């Protein structure tokens, strides 16, 4: 048989069946593998957000969270009014900028006018971030003046926390603007915990029931 005859020869019925079944098994195997990856990924999310209620552990963790959130590095951008706070003593911002609807200022006085994408060099100069802003007017997320009980309740209320469920709250610990609280430039006190310690306490609080400390 010549090479041309060999290549032009139609495969037998049994051989065609073999090829079809082989392709089918390969397809099923790929689909099953992909499905297992999806299940594994979902399982990882479920483990991460699994709640095992423990009121003592939860309240103790929130005490650490509260200490960070009430530090100037967090509270200054979560004021009770519409003017951000400033400095380690949390006094009203010297320029008296206003929140605005989107939290980024009003008219020509926008946060980004002074707060550049990165920190301005030098002590006590404007800290920077590409997304510098206060919470928007329709979701102010006030920290200033909140008791531990009030703040804990507020943080897990979707109507007050930006419509976040527990998974999104956990992810928010690594938000770029949250991380900026530990990188505010020269001359400013850091939060009382490292970011890693804060994140651990934050997740512990949420995954043990997000209990609010009792009012004194």
C-alpha cells in the first residue's frame, strides 16, 4: 500500500467508535476537574466565612477592633459631621472641606486637590491615596462618638455599612484605603495594632458571631 492510499483510507467503524468514546471521556474528565476546582474554591470561601459563635471571643476581639477604629488614623475620615478631622488630636480639618454627595468634596474643594495618589514628602504633609475620600453622604459610616456597642451594631448592618455581607466585610480589611491607615506619612501616630493584628481581630470578631459589647 502506498502512503497516499494509507492516509486516504477511511478508518474502520470500530476505530471511529474508539475515537468518539475517547473524546467523550476526555471531555467528561475536564469538566469534572473544573467542577472540583469550583467546589474547592467555594469550600475555601465557606471555611473563611464559617461562623462558630463564641460571645466571649467575639467581644474580646472587637475590643481590639474598636481601639483601631477609634484611633485618629481611622476616625478622622469617619467624623460625625461633614467636615473631616485632622491630626493626632482629631481636630476639624483646617481647610474646612465638606463631605459632598460622593464623599470626595464639593465644588472646587475636592479631596484630591491636596491628597495626591501618594504621600507628600515631609512631616505632617497631606497623606495620599488614589481614592482618598470620606464615606458618601448616603452612607456616612460615623465612628466619632460611637460606643463599642453602637459601632459593632453599625458595622454589621447592611443599611449602614455599604451593603456589605460578612464575606465583603472580611475582604474590606484589605481595602486600599484601609491599608493607608498604616501608611500616613511622617509625623503621625500609627494605629495601636499592626494591620495583621487588626485583620486577625476583625475576622475573629466576625466569624465568632460579631457580638456587640454590652453598654455600660
